[in-house]
C-alpha cells in the first residue's frame, strides 16, 4: 500500500515510434523488436503512434530484407538484399514526406529503430551493388527524409535511449518542443516568447551558456522584427542548443546559480547542506536528482515566483526517473 497516493501521469504528448519497438510483428522476418523501456515506461506517459514505413509502402510480412546500396555516405538508395531490381528508395522518401506532413503538428518527438535501412537515424551500413560493405554508413531513408522535413523535431534511436545522458537530453527536447507547440506555434506573441525564454533560462544555460546569451539577444530585439520571424529564429537556435549535452560541470554551475536566489533567506546550515550535495554531485558520488530535489524543497519555501517557475527544476515528469542515473 502506498504511503502517499500519486496520480497516474496524464498522457498529453504524442510520440511517433517505429512499430516493431511496440511489439508489433512487422519486421522482415515476421518478428518484432519489442522494447521494454518503450512498452513498460513510456507507454505510461505518452500516446505512442506506431509506424512501420516498410509495411506502409506495401512490403509484405515476412519479406526479403532491404539494405542501403550506394557509392558513398551521400549517394545511396534502398534495394532488396537479393533482388537488386527491387528499389524502394522513392517510396520510402515519399512516405517520409507524407508522414512528416501528417504528423508534424500532432507529435512532439520520434523514436526510431536503430540500424534499420528505413528507420535508422545514423550508422546504418551501406553496401556496394555486389553486396560487399562499402565501409560507410548513413541514415535509413525514411528517417533521413523525416529529419530533413522536420528539422526541429526531437528524434532519437531506441538503442541510444539506454544512455542516461542521451535519454535525458531527448526528453528535455520533447517537453520543450511540446510546450512551444502549445504556446507559440500557432499564435506567437512577444510576451509569450519572453515567458518561454525566462522559464527555460537555466535549462539552456546547462546546455550552452554561450547560446543562452545569443537567445537572450534574439528576444531583446522585440518588436523591431516581426514576431513570426523572431520566433522562428529563436526556436531554431533553442532546439539546436538543447541537443547539446549538458554535463556535471554545467549542471553544477546551474545548481549554484539557483542556490544564489536564497543566499539572504536560507540558514547557514541549510546552505552548507546544499553546497555539500552539489559538491557530491559534481564529483560523481550522487545523481543529479538529489541536489535538485533538495533545491526544489528550499525554493518552494524561500524562492521567488520567477525561480520557482524555472523548467530546470523539473523539465520532465519526475516519475520518468531520468535524473536518477544522471
């Protein structure tokens, strides 16, 4: 029996996902690549929209495997492994464009199956026409088209999500992009842009202090530039910034900044406790969730509304546990 009842998380965000990762038997051999992380964890927090581009373009189950075939990492297509006359490059490109157009407004992220000639985000082997490895790699054709047509959409491979830093990075971007979609996409305002930038101040600082400054300069232009143009410039650099990895040094810097908001109101004993936790995090003794949780506790009592509303304190649902191993 739970000590305190915690409500089930609300599913407010939709993610596109390779159908095989959800347990659907759509692979070339009639099997699936069910991901426990996806099915057991993400299914609680997100609406999942499964897509198998190979099935969608009319390839059967089971089917002849396909692979990337070409002359370089910039010049390749997708053909049958045995039947070189079966070229599905254009159908996958066309379906990628259709999917990007159909889902762009409905999803806030996409999780792809790694090493797939259709869905692999990167490092998919390219072969010569004769079947020998080329010694180069590229992105699966559907994934490549999707990313080209939705350049700001957070995209990640399921295999890479087992890395704690990459996992946190992806979901920080998913929630940031979802918030932008809800608050700024259709009716951008100068006030909305200022509010978004203010809320994400310390998230951005953790990923790149330099880009945080650049983003502040974009916001400061204000009504001197049309809001649509200003918003596009801002969110492009914002999503590029969030794609950069935050590290212990940058997180430590942010934690100390947040502690600074309470330097006049917090007791010396409490400040010392927080400083010790931050140092223990800095040297790798404890995960990020520990000093952040303590900071949140003290800020709830001593912080201003501005600092309480900083997304950094909870950039994604705590129940996801993404900072427990960070």
